[in-house]
C-alpha cells in the first residue's frame, strides 16, 4: 500500500470514530452545534473514503487512453467534497436559524461533550499534521484537501466548546450561534479549496514553478535560451513544455544529451516532473565561418571535408571537398555543387568566392574478409620500409588487411615524436599511404592512426 493510501486509511478510522462519538453526544444533550460538527466530521469521513479510493486510481501510470496519467481524478474528487461541504453548511444555517427563531430549549450541559470535543481536537490536530506532511511529500491535492478539512474541524470543535460555555453562562443562543460559526468555517474552507482545485483543472501554472523550471533548464550546458515555457499540474506531476534554443552546430546525439540533462535538472528541482523538450537550433554569435558552412552542407544532406577559409582584404575565399556518388553523371554532380555554392553565397554574400572540389563518395562495402597472414606480413614489412625512409614515422604496428569487392583495405597504427605538429604528422603519413598504393595497386584505401611515441 502506498504512503498516500496508508495515511488515508488511518484517517478513515479516526473520522468514523469521532463522528459517531460527537453525533451520539449531540443527540443526547440536544446540541445543534454538536450535531452540526458531527455532520461535518461525517462529511470528512465520506471525503476521506473518496480520497482513499481516488489516490489509488490517481497513482496509476499513463496509459493509451490517459496520456497524462490519472492525476486529475484527485481534483475532481476535491470538487465533489466541496459540494458536500456547501450542502452541509446550508443545512446547518437553516437549522440554527430556525432554533433562534423558535427559542428552542438549550442543550443539557455535562462534562461529557467537553471531553469528547477536546479529544476530537487532539485527534484532528494529529491527523491534519500527518496528512499535510504526506500531501507535501507526494504533491497530492486530495490529501491536502483532507488535511484542510481536519484543520477546520479543530476550529469547528473549538466553536462548539465556546457555544457550550456561552450556554453555561446563561446565553441560550450560544448553541445556535456556535452552529452558524461552524457553517461559516465550512464555507470558508470550501472557498479556499475550491479556488485551488479550479485553478488546477483550468491548467493554471502553479505559482513559482515556471521560474524554477526555467532556471533548471538554463543551468544545462548547451542551452542558449528558452523561447517558450508552459507548466501545468496533473495530480502530483508537473508537466513542462519548453521550446529551447540550442546551437545549430551540435549533432543530434549531443542535443539528445542536452534533453536528458534538462529532464534530470527539472526532476531535481521540482520532484515529480515530465519535460517535453523542443530543440530549436539557432546560430551562436561566436560561430566560425567553417562551422556555418558545415551547417549549410549538413542541412543539404551533403558530405564535405577539408574546408579552407581565407579572408583576402575583406573578400571571403572558400574551398571545399565535396563527396558525391561516384556513379553520378558530371552534369548532375555539377548541379549539386552549384546549389551548395549558392547556399553559401546566400549566407555570406554574393561576392564570396567558392570553389568546390568533387570527390567520389566512398561506398559502403559490407562484405569483406581478412587477408591471410602472409599478405598481412608482406604489407606490414612494406609499410615499415616506407616509414624508414626519413624516420619521422616509425613503429608500424597493428596492421590489418581486408579483402573487399573494391580492393584491399589496409589499417595500421604508427608512432611519431610527441612534439610534431598535426600537419607534419599528416603529411608524412599521407606520403606513406600514397607510396603503399603505388607499390600495391590492389590496395583501395589506407587508413592510419598516429600515436605519440612512448
């Protein structure tokens, strides 16, 4: 049994016991205030039973028909309880007014009603504190309503005691006045609870939650700004809809990571939270020209590399290697390059100079086999021989050779001096790769991995 249902079950037993005791004593001494308070407790009992049933259903997870879960049932149950409270308050006022008009005989006084009411006050204080604490921990609107009921019961019982004291002092109207005071308390309780419940049903954003969610999302690395944020409550869950600006240069997996971190941040800040994160790619102020060109090509679905950018006296010069299907006719490939260059000029201005070098896109070769050990040794020895020519690259190791339909694919690792620049390492390794392909025409591609020497 969940904590919410356990607390509600204990509350049912307490409500039933105290309602029965107050009703019996009220009938015995003829006190309309005592009977009114007993009826108030009876309504609380009915409300608690409803709460016990509702929280069990409201805690069920979302399903195919209830995408936001079943939490709204708590708000609907609260509305039903409010209706019962106002019916009770109206009945009490009518009965008390009638007694005042008729001059009814005041109730018989004894110690029993005082003892019962004092016990009731202690029980209700304890129940209200437990329910309020559990309601805060679980964000349960139904339990919060129950806690408010029992807090009002304390005031109601106090009003009845005050009325009985007035009768003891000789004011016969004290009992009816106490009953009307109970009705007023019930009405005020219903007004407060009704406002909160209707706000939830109308999807009014809980006070301060939007600001908390906003801060939590903005704290995530990679979030630039929040364009729109909406919050609503369904039961104990904060449903947050956020349109968030992220750098357009980020890949999809990086944006997905930002979404995950934003969800974790909102849960940490609010407890039970469900975040719908809509990523809006935007350009950052510090984007480089190269990054902007990469975005253009990615949005066009094109693969480019070796992007070089030069600024010659205010004129932008751009060179790009563009990979295109090797079997595409040149006329079609040229149209692709024309569209890419046009998109770049639209971004940077019509006077930008763009040159595109077309390269055949390497096809995917899913079928291949490892070469025999003799071939691997032969290729490894040739690589070592080529590297030894100037000695900048050495320690050729982890050589692998695969046979594919397009030719042999060679992978190898090598080492270089740690202080060598990337461009120097690249040029030296590139020379070894070209020399290997010249020595072995069957080699289709060579992929190297350079490491700093130990």
